[in-house]
């Protein structure tokens, strides 16, 4: 997480700029460039969502060019929610890191340790889905376990164990739509970084999320916003405003 | 599942030919063409694995050409283990069906119903990961639930409910490495189709898997093999032999 920590300190920002491009091909390339150029001063990280690129002709090329446009000092998390094992996961890691040039990925824990560890390469970040922001996720993630807690707790424990065994680099994805769940995840994982979608368009409450999820050092959360910035008349101003809102609630400047 | 059922009957086969291409670019294109041409008479379905294509330059183009080479009457399942929600899942569905031309996909249930249903479009098949063939999967899938059973049971129940509500088209992925688990999944989902990896290279026992997983009509399983066919001197002969081995244990010819 070195690159991320340096960037968070340098930019004094916990904002992750999500890139979920929609629109026709000519518009999209131009808008991606605009959003990156206008927001990068305020971004702790960028998070392109793989699905929104694959659904276009030449989407992999566009994704690569998008990542190349992002300044080298800012980490890029490829949101692919990869979820396959061992040998197959190695191929996804090669795609994300070597072909696309990402610094990190999101992964799905359903297939266990060997769906996570192949992505935890030196200098790379892995965010494991624990508690996601969509309501229907409750049918699996909230299921109660005989040993206590829910499945999302179990995913968080697996991720923490792997992070400790691996010497860092493994964080969680924790949706902002339920601040209580954010607090619970923080209690289970006091040190790990959380990538937090769901503020803004999905209705998550920023202040409650920060209160529940920030570490005592005022850090440890990456607050992702995609649509709000994509649709803003001035994406730079919107990003700056978000960073200010977030920093207002950070107990200590990092 | 109409296209699959017709194909299974026509070819008298439950063999799914997995395409996990390895090797340098020139070799791979040639070998993919060979494997498809030599095995298609024996194939109930083909299953290209997305990771093995994305990890190459121009992998999406190769995947598309691969799918185009497969005869129209044989269903193609894109093994992407997609696991994202709603709007994002729609983009993956567009990729799999419109850009690649697949007839079905594999999906990950961790994010719940809205990570599954966007793929269940008319005429398309969705195979939901329930019990996978890798050992480390136990850390999540075998976790015991207070309501009884394990997480993989819960995933199977979710998939069955969605299949019933949706009028069909939703099956399961059930690994062959544990025949007892195959039987358990069959008890929970008496009617659904199972896509079954793990026979062969991963050590699953074919006979025990068929005994535990076949429906009384001698059908309902797609037995996937990838490496054995890819590495065979004569992929056609190897596929024919597998089909004969499988059919030996089917109580009734379909």
C-alpha cells in the first residue's frame, strides 16, 4: 500500500475517482480524458470499472489508454471483482497489472484464499469484497454463521488473515450504504484499507461512513465516487468539494 | 436451456470442451482452431475461460474469433465468473452476449440476486458458482450456517429460487473433486443443470461424480474438460473416448 499511502499524504485526500464510462464512443474517450485531467489533483486513487470498458468495441484499448493518462504517482485500482482460482487468477493478474498497468484490483472471496493471493504481488493492492453496497447482497453476505457473525465477517477475517500472513497489501471493499456495517468491518479489521463505494448516487451517508470507518489516524478509507463526477459540469470543482467535505470529518490531517 | 438440451440429445453427449489456451500467440490461435474442429462432433458445449484470453494482447479479438469458429448449434458458455451488480452486470452481459456471442456465462453469487439476474436473458444460460473444485474454497463455501447447511447450500438455494421465479435458465457450477458434495447439490437442486469442472487434471472421479450428480433421466450434468483435450495428440479421439466413458454410466440414453 506504499504508493497509496504516499499519494494520500501528498494530495491530502481520501477520494477515489471511479471511472464507469457511459455514452457513445467519441464522447466517452473525450469525457474520460476530461475527468482525469480535471480531478487528478484531488484524487488519492482512480478506479476504472472493467465492465464499462469490456462492453464497448476496443474496450481493452480504451482502458489501457485511460490508465496511461493517469499520472504515474496516483494508484489505479482495476475494479474487476475477479473471482477465479490459482492458475486462472494468475492470468487475470497478468491482465490487470501487465496489460492494463493497474496498481491494484478488487477480488471476490467466494472461491477462497487461492482466488485472492495470486493478485497480492509485490507493490500491488488487493481489495476483497466483504460487505457490498447493494441490498440483494444480504441473501449471502448477511447469512448467520454457527461460529458467530455473518458471511461478510468471515470474508473480512479471511482477508485480514491473508494480509497479516502476507505482510500487507490486502484491504476490503465495504459499501457505504450501511454505516453500522462499516463500523463492524472496522472493528474486525482495525488496520486494513477499505475501498468504499456507495456514497452519493447509491445513497450512502458520507459523515456516518467516515465516523464509522476512519482509523484513529484519520485515514484507512478510500471513498469512491463515480457518477457524481462523471456528470458534473466541472468535475474538478466537484472533486475538490468532495475532498473538503471528507477532510472536514477527518480527526487528524495525515 | 433449450439450445443445450437439443444439443445434448443430438450429440448424445454431456461433454463440455473447456478452452483455456496456453502457449505463444501463433501456436494458440492454431491450437484453438484444431481443438474446436476435432472435438465439436462430441461436444455438448464449449467453455472458453475469459482469463486465458484477457491475459494476451488482442485477447478479446481472439475470443470472438474462437466463438465464431464454434458451430452455431453448440452452446458456448463464457467462463467469466462475473460478480458485479445491476447496472455493472448489464455491461458484462453485453460483453458476453453481444460482443463475444456467448450463449451463457458463469457468475459468482457473493453479491446476491442482482449479480445473477441481469445475465438471465431470454435464451441465455447462467451457471452460478455453488461448490467449486479448489480446496481453499472451504474457508467460505463450507462455513456452517445457523439455519443449517453450508454457504454452498445457501448459494444453491438462491440459484434454485431464482431459476423457479425466472422460469428456467439458471444452473450451478459444482466441482467434481468431491462426489459427496455433488450429491448434496443434486438433492438441493433436483432439476437444474450443473456445469462440472474438476474431472481429469484436478483429480475428480468421473464415475462417482456421474453417480452422484446425474438426474434420473441420465442428464443434467455438463462434464467439463480442458487441459486433457488441449494437450492430447488427437483431441477428437480423446473427446470421443470421454463421451463414451460418460455415456457408459448414464442409466438412460437421452
